[in-house]
C-alpha cells in the first residue's frame, strides 16, 4: 500500500501514517527508537511516497527513512508555531 508518513523525531519518535486519501491509518510513539525500528513499523503498513516532518531544518532521521524508501521529503520552509499546529489539527479533526 502506498502511504504518507509523518515523523516527529526525538528521544521518543512520533509516527503518523496516512493513506493517499489523507485518512489517518496509524499513529504511534516509539520510545528511544532508531532508524531501523522506525522503518520496521512503516513497512508493516506500506511503502511511503512521502516522508514528512513539521520543522524547518530537516532532521537526519527523516532524511534516512526517506532515503531508505526512496520517498520524496516534505518539510516546511519556515518554523510552524504551536498555535498553527493546533489549528491544523483541529481542521483535520473537523473533516
């Protein structure tokens, strides 16, 4: 299955996976996960056509995961505030 993957890297890695119709199909927090664990979780669902993150500077983990799957990468050209993220989330939930 072709999917879209959002990654929020850090000590705990946030992982959100959507189908190509923008339906959320998987969400999980991976504790102290490295690249290999993130890839294994994604492979259980499908193959990403896009791997994304919500920060201006591309995190190495996002780049490595996208490279592994030969996926396109999306990241914003500016920092997105917490308020903007909350508004986007509310809009997503209201659909």
